């Protein structure tokens, strides 16, 4: 999914998505976590772990997806 697509689906500015991807933002506000979790279909806890560089294991919400593998 492109940064623009994530931005549109999450309601977060595309520049902010880029900063998060590049590691320039490591503390996520609650609204940002909710939006990203929704857009990426992952639990908010995974986003916290990823921002801190921690492996949160199998985090997919869907049984059909291979998230985190």
C-alpha cells in the first residue's frame, strides 16, 4: 500500500506517514495509532511495538493473512 493510500485511509497527512516510516517519529498519538491500525488492519499494540523496534509476533487480524511473517 502506498503512503498516499495509507494517508487517505487513516486520515493522517502523507508527510506524517513518511516520517513514521523513516523512524523520525517514534511516539504515536492515540489518533495516529487508531488511524494507522485501521488503515493497515493491525492491532494498535503492534504499531507501538514497531515504533519501539520490538517484534510483536503474529499480529494479523485475519486468519487468511500472513501478517508479520
